[in-house]
C-alpha cells in the first residue's frame, strides 16, 4: 500500500514516493526535457522553483533526481546530487563544495560503488578540501571521474546564498558558467534577494518556476489518483470524491490548494474521522497546531508577534496605516517590521482597491488556523459561517447546474452565448426603464421554477419600489440554506433586480445591518463588486474572494447579457455608467 509523507518525502521508499507524486507532472516533464537539451556539453540553464511552505518543493527536487536516474539518456550523462533540506553548516564556499562531495558519496554508494564512497569520505577529512578554490577543484575532479555532469538539487537556495560572503558569489557563478560546469536546480520559499539586485552576482541568473497552489481540478485529480494507488485503503476517499466532492472543494478553498494540507486532508478522510467540511477543518487545524504554534514562537520579538497577530485577526488585507492604528505602533516602525516579516516568508504584500498596499499572511491556512485558535467568538463564528456557505454552495446538485451553464458562463472563458437568459434580460431591461413596473411584474409572474415562492414575491415588491418587503423576501431565500441545494440562480437573479432598480447601495447597507454580510460573505462581496466595481474584491481575504469572484462573474454575465434599454425615458435611482 502506498505510503504518505507530510513533511519529509525522503522517508518514503522510491516506489511509494512515485505513487504519491500526483501533482506538478507537467512541470516535471518540462524540467527533465530541459536537462535532455543541455546534456553534458550544452550551456547550463540554472533554475529555482519558488513556492510557500508545503507547496511541494522538496518533493519536486526528489522527483527530478529519480527522473534522471530512470531515464537511460539522462542517467548516462548526468549526476543527480541531493542535499539535506537546510544546509545550516554553509558559511563559505568550501563548506558548500564539501556538502556537494558528501552528496556525491551518497550517489556512489546508491550506485553500488561503496568502496569509492568510503574513499571520498576519508578524503573529505584531509586538507585538500579546506580552501574554497581547493574544495571546488577537488569536487569537480571527483565528479568528472564519473563521466557525468553534476546536477545540484539544492533546497532552500535563499539560505545558502545568504550565508555565503558576497565576494564568493562571483566565484560560484564563474564555476556554474564553465564548460561542463554543474547545473543547479534549486528551490526556495521566497525570491532570493540576490536574484533581484542588479549589483549582485546572481542578478537574473536563475530561471524562475513558480509553484502556485493547486487549482480545484488538480486537487481533486490528485486525491483520486492517490486513493486509487492505495487500493482498498483509499476506498473511503474515492467514495467522497464521487459522492461528496463539495467537502473537498470547501477545504481546497480554505487551504488555498496547498499540497501538504491536502495530504493531511486525505489522511483524515481515509480514516473517516469526520463527516462534514467543518469537522474536517477542525481535525486539520488540530493536527497542524504544533507546526503553526512553532512558527509564531520563532519570531524574535513581541513587536513582530503583535504585528503578525493584528494582520491575522484582521483577515482581510490591511494597510500599514491601519496596522499602526490597530497595534498602537508608529507607522515607520510597522513598515520596518513588515519588511522583516516579508523576508521570513510570513507576510505577503498585496494590491488593494486603494493607492496603498495591503498585507496579509502569506500561507492562507496559517491564517485560518490563527483565526480559529486566537480569534474572538465572533471571528470563529465567521469562519463557521463561511464553511457552511461553501458547503451549501458546492453541493453536488449545484455543481451539476454550474457545469451545465459552463459553456455560456463568462467565467469559463467561452465567448459564445451570454450566460443571461431571456428572462433575466427582460427583467433587467424593465427594471432599469422608467415606468417599467408592469414589465417587471410580468417577468416575476413568469419566473421559471424558482426554489422559493419568495423569489417572484420579491420581484413584485421591487416593481412597486417596496424595498423593505423585497428585502424581507430576499432574506427568506437566503435562509433556505441547509434545506436543499443552494439557490444560486434565484439569489443572483434577485440581486440583479435590486441593483437594476437603483437599490444597490441600500441593499449593501441591508446586508451589513442584518449581519448577513458575515453569514453570506462571498455573496455580499460579489454584490459589492457588482455595484462598486470589481476592484473592491482586492480588499477581501482570499478565502472569501475565491467564491465571490465566481459569483461576481455570473452577476456580471447577467448584466452584460441583458439587452440595451430603449432610449426613451430616463433611468431611475442610479447614476448613468461611464463607458469602460
């Protein structure tokens, strides 16, 4: 049965590791193809894969090493050398080259030449390996004896470069650029600062491969492949993939497609420890508590922990000015601490709808953990509401409906028939047109199979400009949650009518005054973007924003699909939109 590794993929046997390596297949093939093109004589193309913790950097490097060893052409010409995850002993180039030699000794032993490996181990204790130049020459000589070109699979490259004296960077660069010189395939949790410094030796030296979060399709496919590889043990997960995909989609939305979190999720689903998305979430958070708690305690000062706390509990991106207010710390001090937290990979700078940058935790599931473990009762309640909303939104029935509309949905990228149907177009035209009450009432009366009679009731009230009664009916439709498939189309239809009748801002206020902006956060964020512009979504945390973007795309599709209103009469209740 295939094993699963969460933090250290090296502990798995090769076959188990390969069976569990289900993501990044296209990137793997690309990297191996590049190595075939370089061969033993070609110009080296050095690369670094950059991704947050848990994105599969260490697994990717190991998979490249195995790919070289199992490819007849690559195995004859290349020498894959793997290192420990953090090379804390590197303070100068001689330490680095000795680490390379130790990796070479490991390769020799795995290749069946234990005698050569033992000899190299003894040589490493001698004086020939003590100087930077001497160690480099000795390593290159030993590698050349194998008849292969070294491929240095270096994890945490940023730590290695930071530890080396700047003047030694140029020496390392010259060696890496030499004929038949080593090829570096590396990984890093952040951009090494030397790559972006025009005065540094490694400015634009490495080609970058970004390890982005797995998208929804990739995550589900990985779950299915792993369940199949684990045979009978994977049956519970296979059943969930087929019958309850919404549970996986909810956790994917909250975990931001992090492969490590998804591996943990797989384990708990296989053990059948929980049966709802929120139960899944709580078990995952409990398992990760020691790991995330240690990350917080790694911070050196109370000030750094205070700023991290304020960012995490705010959840949405927060500006340095607002952080200063929240922490009572001068904004200049806040800014310098933010730079340190960014360098540590804990905080990310993001765009907002305004002129100032926002800051949020870089690892999104870390933020979810922090909210649930350190937030107020209200904060934890928001997370529970979001999980419930996503669970209802991603029901199997609703997903079938979404797939049925996908060819016409603007969010799918298809440029065919607009998503809005004739009913929506007629209703929005009538709603926007002065004196259009009769048309709106007629559209409401002919509404096709709503999930609740409150839908046409709300449309009729809007026809008479009875906002309060229409909002109460909308509230009744929102409260249908838990009694069946989420009424997505009904809600989007009603929201479009409210906005078309000029009640956009008033309905936003209603959401906030009734607490529904928290209970139905993605729907609220989508409607705010519909009324005020899609840049407002930049001010929303990613966990809410991902679903809000999908809802907003469908709302925008309904608006763009409506026929232009006749030129006669005046629009009521809202300003005329400017082109573009």
